[in-house]
């Protein structure tokens, strides 16, 4: 495991990488929420932990924050092992799914509260050091107003949380985290309570903020669209085990196993049971040739799983980058067409196989008709039928 990133001085102040080294989290005697996690979040990186409910992503985040104890292994922030460091001393800021705002405080006080607690200390200290306290209060005021301008919530500073919309509350929660200028941001599904339009807008704001602040961010979500669009790298988890960590484009193009392939992509990848026979992928109702030298040629006579993404299936009667040929064209019955404006989601029947395709809105295919469709042979995926690992 590589050494975690050293603390460096950047535009956003002291920042640091985060490292998991053989980390396990066990509840009770045998429930492994996180299983032997090895992961390095680089300095100033935006890392997304993604996976279905119960995969261990939030538990991993809470262990960074110190809200969950590490059963085995080590967690480091910068060059410091933090297993035994209290949460308040880890210099992290967390944004929660439910905002966690103080209902009796106005927006200004919600943002300033953490700073006052950390920097002004006790009431008696302020009395004894009134001049220094006055300077600190002025600095806090400037920082609160600066971050309020950054997030466009200046006009809400005197309102209470109940007087704000969901999007406005989320901005307040972000402001409270940003004003701290921590070494690491931790975000636990912060957009899940927002409606679809506001979620897209806030997603873009978070990306811009990260570029501006340059602070290491660990972001947890179950939404693969958020993971693909926001993360510089994404770590996909299942049943407490890290499946793959890479740039979103690489995960999409080169999934390491069937689970990752099924989880990343919308609509999801089509999976068809097949056999390697005579240098071809034989799915019964159709067969596709394998390129010369493909690793799957060593599976001659063995069962595999063929994976085809919906966007790699084209209407053979429309112009596209894929030229129809006998090798890549299949006959399919169009069961259902879902118009989305710029494209159709087509539910096809190829013999006994049910397949989803996304096709151009210029298509002339009709429901209940049989039409020709071509498949991008360079984009197909193959998985070992037993281990579900990618064959490439």
C-alpha cells in the first residue's frame, strides 16, 4: 500500500490525502461491514465511494470521521495515523444527508457555530483576552460572509432552517463545512433529498467548489450518475469489499467483473449466457466473432457471459459509426419503445434473450415489428461464467 499523501500547503490551506490500510469493520462476531479495504485518496482529489445499500461505503466514511471505530487495520489522514484520534481533532468537515442544521439558530449562526467553538474557546477566555477575541470574531464574520457569497445565500443569513427550501438548506450545510477550511471534506449522500432538477444543479456547484477550493473530498453515493459525473476517481464497493477503483471512464469501459459492469451504466448492461465455439461467442439465437488474439479464445467450449451496453446496439437502417455486416447484425423483435426525446429506449427480443438498446430518435422501427440491429463488436464484454471476472 502506498504511503498516504503528505500534508501540503495549497490554495485551500492545509490539505491531505486519506489512506485505508487493510481496514476491517466487524459488527458483532461475524458481520463484516468493511472487508480488508485498501484505498488511497490522493491529496486534493475528489473520490467517490459508490455501491448499493449495505456495501460498506458509509461505514468507511464514518471511520475516516472517527464516528465508527476501526476493528482492524489503519486509517491515515496526511501522514498521521488517526485510529485513536478523537473526531474533533481530525480536522475534517462532514456534510450529512439530512443537513443536520441547528433549528433554533439562523443561517449565520449555523455557519459560524463551529468556528466559534474551535477558536473562541470559553466565555471566560474571551473576557481575559477580549482584544484577541474581538479580532477572531471579526475574522469569523468575514469568513461567514465570504462563503455565503460563494454559495449565493447572503440574503438568507438571518433566516432559520425551517424558512428555507431543501436546496437552500443544503447550501447552508455546505457553507458550514467550507468555512472551516478543513484538510478533508466528507460528504454522505448530500444530494439524495433534493429533487431531480436541483440535484443536477447542486452537483455542478459541488464540482466547481472543489476546483476552487482544492480540498481532498470523499463523497459517498448510491447513484452511479453522481459517481460518473463528479468523481476524479470512483471506488465501487459490494458487500464490504472494494471491487474496482479508477477514473470513471476507465471503470465504464473496462469493468473488472460482472457486478461493476451491471452497476455502472444506465440503462444497465445486457447480460446473455453464451459459449465460446469456433472463435465465436455463441448465444444460441446469434453469434458474434471474436477478434484475433482475444483472451476468450482460450475458453473454447466453455460457458461465458456476454455483456453488451444498450448504447452499443444500433438500428441497422440508420447511419452510424458502425457499418452493418453479416457478422455484427441480428434480427430482433421490438417489444416496447420508450421515447425520451433525443433517443428511444428499445426493449428487444433476440430469440429467447431480452435486450435493451438506446437508439437514435430518427429510427423508423415500430413496436411488435422485427428489425435489424447491429452490435459494436469492439465494445462487447465477456465474463467468466463461474468467477464473473472480466475476460480480456
